[in-house]
């Protein structure tokens, strides 16, 4: 169905932040004075348009909530035809509201956080560019348009992570994120090629169908082809969402400004992989193998991220490990199928609120602590940073699954769904999710207690203070979302809202379940252990050696070492072999042939003496050879 009413101007969602980025980048120094205000205005404008579209969508019947907007013919080469079009449906509008809503709060926060940075205008330009690319990703009505947004997000993240390019660590982190994501992008691109070769189309409507039944070309897929496409899509998702084995870029990306961490690692970029899997649900439903691999990757990543979070003294890297873990929960839910899709998106939205609040809260702490990120030099900050303490604390309670807060509703639903899968796989996946919840309570309590409790451990020249209101107000609004978003989604009919896109089984929330009680018990244990270690006793400024697990967590479970061993060093050896073969083989053959021709010609040149007698003698011997040959033939 074509777009009508306010949805006919869905292009404004992308055009507004894109125009902001263009003005700020092309306007140069002339926009320095108002660049930050323009960036905020464009992001807020996109949010207003998205909110108006959402309100209008609620007035439609469920089957009428899918609207497409054709913009122009994009590619037409033989049988390969791609339109540039937008798809507005319950799934895409959910992401639009999250990206523009939380993104706008991050823009506002950045006014204060980047106030002293001479390149603040350029920073807001990159933020606008990122929002525009992310909106194109979730609004595109086919895989090629989505891929354009996918690559735009990769470019913008590279620019934002490496914003302080004068720092070698930031430049290296940006390059690492870009390279690792290219591996995942190859998987997505190969999946698109395979889909076009199989279906002759890359459009969502043609491949995935419409409505809850998803009667599209994907329903005719053979198991083998569905598995191949599903696994390639998963590879793309792993790159963007920092899932095993493509997770190594995420923690290094903390070198960027803290608002970047909140934008990329809470509400936008890392959620793109979850969007891809949920949007492509009909393909995954044709392959049990592909769905199983998605759940395995999710379960392994949620545990790995949680363990990494336990070993970090850098507050931002501890939260980055948490992001990796929580996105693992979302992948686990998406791989479970119906009704796991709804739980995955619900947890994604709730996570956008409390994780953005936690990252921005960490930035507020850094702002008052001279940019020190080491939690061993914090302590007792609750007394001098009251607003930050309260808002950070609400985000902390939400993520550990404190009863009646966001994470309690969404994460417990995922754990319950994992156990409901039944069989051995259900028991293993559910146990992994359950253990992950206990570890989450421990490492997040560790962050909370090391930062805000105990005795002060900062240097005498550090004077902690509360952040300005332009930074505090976004923290307050995100804290409200941290408290109420999960319950609103799970209890407020979000499943019915998404039904036209993902379809499926209705979920009736149960207030008391066995997995829920077990999760609550593990949460209490995790908090208690963290309190005993980091609040009830003095935290040393020097990190103890720790167990082998702690050492492994500090080294990101040796992810970089593994990549170096399996990819970097073999790549270096292959490069050196190629250089040697080029020098000795290709160039050697060419140079050898040239030398042979040159040497031979030099020797032949000596025959030309210029003496008539020499030429006469050679003619005599030549004639003698001809006569001798004729005599031999006649005999």
C-alpha cells in the first residue's frame, strides 16, 4: 500500500539530519556559532516527524499499517531493477522513534559535553550523518537500499570513533572498527547476491511477503539455500552488532567521545544486526539450522560480554562489554522465532534507554573527574554528583533486572522463551541466559559500587562536581525510559503492534515463573558478591593480579590475540610471500628475459665488425654449408 498523509513525507526523516550534516560540513567555520543548535534541531525535527507518523499509524487497522513510498528508480540494468523506496511499518517506526528520540537526547547532552572542543561543529555534523544513515537502514524497502544505509553507518561510525584523530589509539580504533565491519558487510553483500540469483529480486515485499503470513518468495526456499542465505545474513549482523567472532572492535571503539559510545553502542549501530535478523525472519524460519546458529551465537556472546565486563576497570569498557552481552540476549531471542522476535525488539528498545543513560552517566562522571576513566580512582561520588548518581542508579537497576523496571520485563521474557523452546537446546540456551543474568548483576554492581560507594579514591587536585543541566536533563529523561519502557512494551500490547510484521504467537506475561524466580535469586547473589568485594571494603588503586579468568577478561578473552593468530599474521605472511613472488617470480622473469635479450643482442652486435674481409669470409662459409647440405640430400 502506498504512503498517505504524513507518511507520504517519510523522506523528511532522512532528509533533515542529512541536510544538517551537509550544512555543517560544507558551511565551514561560518557555522561554528550555531552548528550544535542546528544539529540538535535537525535530529529533533526528525523525531517530531516520526512521532506524527506513529500517531497516524495507530489510527489504521493492523493490516493497513504497512505503507511504502517510492522515491525514484535507482538501478535498472537488464533484469536487475532496484527502486529507491521507503517502508513505514510497525517495525521500522519502532526503530525510527528510538533512533531519533534517544539520538536527540544524545545530541542535547553533547552540547555540554563537547562545549570546549574546537571541532564541535564537525562533531554534530557527524552525529547528524550517522542518524541519517541509520534511518535509511531501517526505512529502506529493499536489501540494496538497506545496504546503502548499512555502509553509511559504517562510514559515520569510523568518523565518530576516530573523531579525536590526533590520538593514535582513536585512529587505530576507528580503522579496526571499519575493517572488522567490512568482514560482516561481505556476508550481507553475498546474501544479497544470492537472494537476487534465487528470487530475481531484492525487495522486502517480493522476498519476505506482507502481513503476518509472510507469503513471499522466501516461503518457497529449499532448506540448503535458506541456510546459506541465513548464515550470510548472520555474518553481516555479527559485524554490526559486535557478536562473536566479530566483536573485537567494540571495546576499542570507546576511544571516541562518550556521546558516540551512547549513540553507537546503545540505540543505533549495534542494534542493526538485530533489525536485519528480525526483518528477514521468513528466511530464517525456513532453516532450523540458521535459527539454531543465531541462538548459539547470541548465547555465547552474552556470556563472553558479561565475563569481559567483570574484568574492566575502565568504566566505558565495562559498559561496552555489557552492550555486547545485551545484544547477545537480543540475538538469542531473535533466533528462537515467534514470539522471540517481539522480545528481541522490546529488549532492544528498553536497552536503548538504560544503556544510553549509563553511557551518558559515565560521561558525566568523567566530566567531573578530569576525564579519568579508571573506576579505581573514583568512589563516594554519590555525595557530590547526586543527579548523576540517581539517574545512573536507575539505569543500573533496570539492566540487572530489578523487579518492575525495564530489564525485568524484557530480559526475563527472553530467558523464559529460551526455556520454553524445550529439549536439550532449550535447557542449554535457557541456562546460558540465566547465568548471564547473574553475571550481569555482578559486573554492573561492581561498576556502581566502585564509582559511587566506598571511600573517595581520587587525587587531591581532582574536584568532582555535577554536570551542567544541559547534560543532566537528558539523563533524567533516559532514566524515566529505563524505569517504564520495558513494562510499557511487554504489558502494553507491543506484541499486537508488531504482529503485522513478525506475526505469531500471543504472549501472556506471567508475573511469577520458575525461570523468573531463578533469575531474581542469581541477581541477588551477584549484587551481594559485588557489595562484599567493592563496597564493604576499600578498593585498592592498583588492580590485583586476579585469577586466570580475570586476566582473560582484561584481555577481552584473547579475542585480539586470536584474530592476530588466525588472520593478521597469516595475512602478513601471505603478503610477504606475494611480494617475494612478485619480486623474484614475476619481476624476475621479466627482468631475466630483458637481461637475456640484452646480453644476446650485445654478443650478436660484435659480429658486425665493419671489415669487408670478415663479411666475405662469412659469405664463403655460408655458401660452403649450403653446397654441403645439397650434396648430402642428393646422396
